[in-house]
C-alpha cells in the first residue's frame, strides 16, 4: 500500500531499522484508519496497543490542574505511539487524537514487546527515539523559561512551518490546524497572552491567522522576532 512504500522520515523508528527489521515491524498488526477528532489512545487508560503512524497528524495532549490542557506535541508519519506504556506496562501518559484523517499500523503491546525482545537492534532503536523525544521535551522546557510569549510563539511557529508547512501563494501554511488553547499549551502561556502575541505578529505582517489556520507570510521576519532583537512589543531592538 502507498503508506508503507513511501520513505519514512529520517530519525523515525522505521528509518532507524534495517530493511528486514522494518518489514518485520510493518507486518505486525494491521492498518486502521481514523477520522478527524477520533481518539487513538486516552490518557490514564491501561496499555494494550502500540500504533505506528503511517499518514496524517496526531495531537498528544495531557490535562493538568482544573482539567486544563497542560501539554501538547504533534506526531506524524513514522512516529510511534504507546511504546513507553507497552515497555513499562503502565497506563498512557497522554491522549492521542487524530488531527485530520490518520492511518496507523496498530499492533498489540504484547506483539511489540516480543518483537523488541527478539531483536535487540530494534529495542536499541526504540530507546534512541524515546531519548530523542526526551531531549526535545527538555529543550522546549528550557526555551519556555526565557523570552517573551511573542518570541516563544515565533519559535514554535517556525518549528511547525519547517516540519509540517505547506507552500501556498501567500507563504507557508501550517498543515496542522491548531486552536488558540492548543497554541497556548505549546508555548506554555495563558490563552490571553497568546492571543495578544498573535495579534502583534499579524500587525508585523509576518503571519496571518484564521480559525485553526496559521500562514507564515514572512519566515525571515518571524526568525528575527524569534532569535533576533525584536522581542519587545513596540518592535524596537533591545539594548546590547
């Protein structure tokens, strides 16, 4: 099928495996299709399945105090869901929801564990992907400690545009639709601050924003906001 024949992104679990192990992984379980908004996994539920994303985007969320959205990452083709719960046989730490149509290869946690036990190189590859997720999580936490909400939002939008942007006649449109509460969770800020930061970026004509739609109009301008000295609301450069 098309999803299995296309190359997987570099760094993903299938891409880290040799052809024989990759084919063995892709023979586990079966392909399942999900509609937009459908849950693939639910936070705090017992482990049972592991899902390899073949196509589409999946939002991973977790709830904090007062049931607020406290964490959000986006997973796509080649990413694997539920591998940690399968290995430590504990509950899921987040909820996985389809952001548009999604195709995934669904296998039992038992079959996945058996595959890793019988193939140490595959187990090492899974450890590498888990370590990479942890490294990215730490990096993002460090970035959230410093800088304005506008600067943090600009960095997040650059990352999303680079990973999952689609060229349009106006610029680069994010392929994943995100609500403002979800953007706030990504930036680790309250929704009001993110709304204000979006308005500032729109006034600077570096982005255009609509309902669950963000278009990066000027990537270089957005990079100056994110990494340069335009991190003040009036657009003036900060003193050296």
